[in-house]
C-alpha cells in the first residue's frame, strides 16, 4: 500500500480530468526512461504533458507520488496480460496452458519494457514501490490456481514452494530474455526453452 506522503491528492472523475492524468503519467514514463529517477522532476513532466505544474500538483503532491501512481498503473497493465493468459488457458492441456502462462509473463514484461527496467533497477529500494509485494502475491495465487487444475501432471511435493521458486526463477529468466538475450536468440526461442525447463521441473516426481 502506498504511504500517505506519496498518495495522490485526488482521483480524476470526469473525462477531461482522466485525460489530464493519463497525459501526466504518459509524460512521466517518457521522462523517467530518458533521464532516470534522479533527473526526473515535476516541472519537466508537466511541460512534456502540456499542462501547468499547478495542474500536476492537483493530483500528485510531489515526484514520488507521481512515480508511485505510474508504477501502480504499470503493475496493473502487466497483471492484466497475465490474467488474460490464464483465462485463455482454461480448458487446455497442461503443456499448452503452461506455455500460455509463460508467454503471458514474457509479454507482460514487454509492456513498456524501458519503463519496467527503470522501475526495477533504479527504484527497487524506494517506498514508492510498496504495492509490488501485493502484485507478486496476486500473480503467485494465479499460478497456484493454474497448477491445481492439473494434479495428474504436476508432481512437485510442495506446490506452494514450487510457485515461490518459479516466481523467482522466471523473474530472472524473463528479465534476461527481454533485456539481455544473446545475439541471434529470439524471444520466441528463449520462451520455448523456459516452458521446457518449467515443465520438466513441475512434472518430475520429487
């Protein structure tokens, strides 16, 4: 949960206000990717958004409140991609469902990939990312629900521990695939290998 000092001043209710907030957050994302956290400031964001800094302060009292809102929007967009992948996997066999899940996680990390990298590398120790734990918990619960649909195939002795390990392993692998994969290796190839690794782990008796 975001602390009070970085909570938005108010929520947009009218279409015009919502458009203003969207413009502010879009501008904040661009500035953050271009300049990094330290060089990002509300004056520059307001200028890029085409609004006065006073209008920005109507919604966000300071830079950290703005970054917190941007992170919350980004996390929500990522989670929607994963949720859609899980919904699409309903009724499929285990391997097809697992493929869709991992492909969804990869695609989620490609949503504003530059912004995601800045949030992960430059803001990981800041309080503005307090909702990160909540997002991870939600995704973990979704993965547990998927694995529970295939008791005949999933052979790990402790599904909860397996999900914990998968979350951390896939987090590192997905970041490597999206941002640092070797020359000549496509995202599709690397994703297919992640699916194979995960399937072997989940289906090998403990």
